[in-house]
C-alpha cells in the first residue's frame, strides 16, 4: 500500500496535504521496513510530503512529534529543506494566536536539543509573531500553564526570548482587540508576571509598565461587571498584585484611569478596599501604605457627582457632596492624610495640585485639582497639612490651588488660608527676600559695568 501511495505522490509535481494526511504518510515512511517502498528516493519523498503541507495549515502536536521522528530516522541534514518550508512559510501566520506560536516554539526547542545546536528557526518565529493577524488571547490560563511547563522542560535560558515575545504580544494586542482587557485575562497575566520574579528576567520592568497601562484600561472598561470577577481568595490575591504593579509602575494617566474605576460605584470601592485590607499583609504589602497611595494617586482627583452608582443625597442648598468616595476611605482609615509618601508629600498636596507633578511644574495646567469638598475632608483629617510646604513644587497647598483659574479653586484656597492665615505673610516675606536678592544682583552688575 505504501508503494502505491508513494507512486501517486511521486507522479504529482505538486501535492497538497492536510495535517492528518501529512502525519500518516510520514508515519508510514518512518515505520516501513521495506527497502523497495523507500527506494533510493526516500529522502525526496519525505521532503515532498513536508513541502506539500497546505500553507493555510499549521502542524498540530502530533505532526510536530512525527517530524521529530523523521529527523531521528533520516537525519536533519537530509530533511531540513522540508522542515524549513514548514516553518518559514509566512502564509501560515495568518489567523494564528499565541498558542500557535508556543506550539511551534516547543517543537523548535526540542529540535535544537536533539541536534545539540541552535537553529535560527526560533528567532525567525519570534519575528513572524509580530505580523500575526489574530489579536485575541483565547485562553490566558492555558497560555500560562503552557509557558511554565516549557520553562521546566527547556530551562529559563532557552525560554527567555519566548517569554519576552509572549509578553510583548499580549501588550501589543490590547490596542487591536479589547477582549484581551477582560478582568480574567488581566488577572491571569498578572499571575504570569508574578511567577517570573523567580527567574533572572531583565525585561520584567518594561513588562510591568506595559501591564500597568493595560490593566488600567481593562478595569475602566469593565465597570459594570468587574466586581463579579473578584470572587474567591486566589483571584483577589492576584488582583492585589496587579494593583501593586500599577502603584509602582503606572503612569499618571494609568493611575487616574484606575481611580475612575475604583470610585465608579460604592460596590466597586467597597470590594477594592476589602481586597486590600484582607490580602495585603499576607502578600507582604503594608496595608496603610497601599491605601495611602490609592487615595493620593488614584482617588483625590475624582468626583462622585458624575457617576450614578453612588447614593448621593441632595443637601438643603440643593447641592450634592462629590466626595463620597473620599469620606468612605477616611471613615475607616482617618490617619492616611497624615502619612508622608516617598516623595515627602501628603494627601493634601495631591488634592490641591492640578497634576501629580511627576515631571515638575511644567505640567501644572494639565489636570484640575480636587473639588473643594474633597479638600475640606482631607484638611479636617489633617489640619496641620495646610502649613506643610509641598517638597515637589516648593509651595504651600493654598498656592497649589491658587494656580487654577476655576471658581472652585477660590473656595479651596480660602479654606486652606483660613487654616493658617500667617502663610500669606510668609509668602510676602519670601517675595521681598527674592526681590532684594534680585536688586542686589542688579546693583552688582551695574557697578561692574561702570568700573
């Protein structure tokens, strides 16, 4: 039968096989003991079958294993032209996902080990991944387990480039396919990155920045369903790690997006605070520091008045308090506004400023400060904060609010000055000192010119 099949293959100038047919034909050639069947053209048959795999198809695990058996049987040098055709046909990349890439990487690493040298196939496949047309991450949990199984089998040194490519792919696909921003996918990705800390991973920092950006977009886009995914201790612990990554590596924009989600409804904020207070210590994080950063970097710039998910009663003057989320945090953790962070700032500095000033005063006009009601609640929790100069900008809180040209900033500036009116005099004295120094420099320059 094999002879008849090979006769048909031999007579055709071009043959196209599906994955299963290719596997069966190679299996027959490997197992056959008939010299007549193999003949002098047996290597030609093998390469013709490999080259005949339809370019729209990608080998599955069974076919890749059979190709390894072919290499073992006939030698790599004899069949490398067929293998090259399978791996380097760029049309196979169409509509392929990340699991396709990992299956191919598994084959290449196994092949390299069998040959006791390193082929260029892996670098080529990593390069090909960048042109993949499929952007959906179908099963993030399967991706995690597959990668770590491969690390255990092949070692970190051989797998580092594969892991880096996979993380880059995950980040790149977010802008093309929002399904990759589901809470489940992001939590699995956070768990993936967490486990990488056990390895000498020189690209972990850039991956954390990419993840922080994607995570903030993901939670902001899942306001209505995000708390439903945060069920169970295991999921909440991984979510905690994701929050910590964001706090450490997120940009101002990412932190504000997260804050927009965190206070979008009472249920979301309550779930978040419970998650932090329940699991922080167990994971080695300081609860108070994490809550302080959440308050300062994510919450103070937001107002609940634009969200319908809060029970926001109307006051007698027919206004509503926009700072319910701040009140909710301070109710259980009143000491947070008195805590100093790594930059020497307190909560009042973040609330009064029009931006987080991460790049200095040049960004002062970028984002409006907190509502007057928020500043009042924070000032009440830490009255002495009004007299604390912001170490980043070098000015007092009332000066930070005075920079804004909005009506509400006038109210905030007035409240902060009432807490310590003498600050106005200190500002005048500093201005006089600065003017005196300027005049002295000017006089000195004139004197030098006259001489």
